[in-house]
């Protein structure tokens, strides 16, 4: 059983579409990260959440602590958003989802 | 220093050889973490340091693996007698004592042939 489940595993969208990636977790956490990983590249932290909602440009992340669920939204998606998006939860150590591979087609 | 630096970026080694990776965290970050990521999977926790103290180790960290952070600054991860199953991306991350500012390095990709 994985501590962190993400859905969908793969997602293809047309440029301009609104995208949602979901993350559910089963462990108690102090924080949740949304991470972005480009092919062959390193990992970039997009958001760290412990409650509520955060917005950065076209990206919005929400978390519901009671339901142990978080969502990452991308508005007006663009081909440069194509990447793997990973949810990570934890405290002293983090548990990672297997990622959602997003492809945005022009 | 604008981020977490890992060296080397890529390493190809023959099975049975020893390899060592280095991670330089953001200078004011107390915590340093090592993760391993295999193809198609999310990163898995290996170990973490609070300053120079190694506080937690995953069961994934077999006795062939050792990590150090002798002065509480940079850290090294050594793998002895490498096996093909060790081929992975090894990621380092650092953070201040809390969780804001948790930053990943670009990783070291190890290929054991």
C-alpha cells in the first residue's frame, strides 16, 4: 500500500485547458509539497502547504487536512507545463507519490 | 549560493566498484536529506541529517550505503560494492529547521554496468 496516491498517472491536455492533479495520502503529515520534474532534470518545489490554498502565477494548490487530500490546478495550460508533477507528504521524512506525467499539446 | 548543489551530475560505474556523491545544501539550512528515485517511481527516503547528526535511516539504506555530514555543511553518500539495482537518481534536499524552503538538488544519476 502506498502512503501517497496520485491521479491521474498520465494526462494529456490541449494548450489553454484547466488541469487538475489529485493527491491522497494516508499518513499524518506536517507538510505537503507539490514538485515538478522535467525529463532528465532535477526536481523543483512548486508549493509547500500545511493548510488552505496557495497560488503562484497560473498554479494553484489546495489541501484538505481532514480529508487527507490535495489538488494542484494549472490554469491556461501551456506546453512548457509538460512535466511530471509529484506530491510529497511528511514531516521528518517525506513520502512521495509516483507522479503524474502531464503533456500539454499546442 | 542559490540552491542545493550535487556532484557529479552523472556517474557510470562498473558493478562492484565504490562510488561517492556529494551534496552541498543551502548554507543556512540545518536539515539535509538523501532520496533515491528509480525510473517511473517517486523518490524514496534514504536518510536525513540535522546539522551533523544522522537522525533517521531508511531500511533501504543497506550496509553498503553510508552517509556523512561531518561538519554539518556538505554531505557525502557512499555506495560500496555497487550492484546493478543501485542504478537510480540520487537526490539531495535541504531545509531550514522547519519545512518552508525545502529545496531539492538536481540529483546524481548513477548507472551501474
